[in-house]
């Protein structure tokens, strides 16, 4: 049996000679072994339903190593949070700039054609400060849109949490707890709005049945267009803040 605690990650070799990182993940809810791409961590995730099948999951990934290498190679280049970098905020490109004074991140639109995010504090805290600002902005936006959609469907979420989710844009637990990725605050507002509507609809239907999509449509009539946008272009969001 594979010792997952000491070997959580393996490297496979593709035909191209590329070394492909694969992380083993045990999920008791899984029905079978599977492989998916984690665009944020830039690695493949080989899932097994129990430690007993960990080697089977690695074997499954090995059979698909060339596909994994191709998918990882197609990911957009990472955008680090550092002075001078350009990142989108609510769909609008902003430039990051470090300032020595102040405690609050501010937006300055008078420094050129591109809005500037002024990130204060020690330079060693620059990335953390930027990420914290985006998480706070995401919390504000999600709280607003969730409230609107919850009123539409006459439901009440138990809580809202902003996380760095790797495989989902959002989730809804059986207890009514809503989770969202902060990265959606970088996208145009319609993407965040749709995901908020999607998860609120799960408070009525914990599935993806026709009944569920009817609830989504009550909140966001053009949900199909946005779902397609996220499928085709949402991957870029995972490159932000690597």
C-alpha cells in the first residue's frame, strides 16, 4: 500500500520528456479512481476512494500522462502578486503598485489610463496584502448578490465563506453553508453573479436536476451563457496570484 503521508506527490514522465506532477488524493465519496487538472497548483490530482486504491489511481494517471502534460502545458502563465503586475478586478485590468505609507489598499485612477491598486506596507507582505484585499472585495460582492438571489428564492443561507477553492467556483453544503472562491472577483461581475445564483439555488435543490436549473433561471435568466464563458475563459482566473 502506498504511504500517502510520505509520498503525497509523484512525478510521471510524458513522451515529450516533460515531468508531470501528480498529487494523490483520497476521497471516500469517490466511486472510482479518476484524474483531473488543478489549474491553480498546476498539477494533476489522482483521486482514489481509499488508500487501498492509491496505486490504482497513480496507474490511471500514468495511462493518461500525455493528456495531463498537454493540459498543464496549455495553462496560461501565472501572474504573481508583485509590484508592476497587471491583474483584473471586476473585469477591469489594474496595475499593482507598492507604497510605503498607509494601511488600506486604494484604487487610484489618476495615474494613467490603467487604474492602479496602491498596496501599502512592507514589500515582503505585498502578495499577502493584495490577496487579502481581493478576498475582502469578493466577500462584499458575494454577500450582496447572495442576498438578492436568496430574496428571490425565499431562502436563507446559514453562512458565506470566501476560500481559495481549486476545483469549484462555489459550493453549498447540506447545512446551507455557501463557499466561494475569491478569484471570481477578478472576473467580470456577471460571472460572480451567476455563481452566487447557482449556489443559492442549491438551497432549494441539492442536485443539478431540471428543477434546480429552473431555480437558477429565476435568479439569473442568462445562466447558460455565463456557464459557457466560465468553461471557456474562466481558467485564466486560476493563474492569478500563483
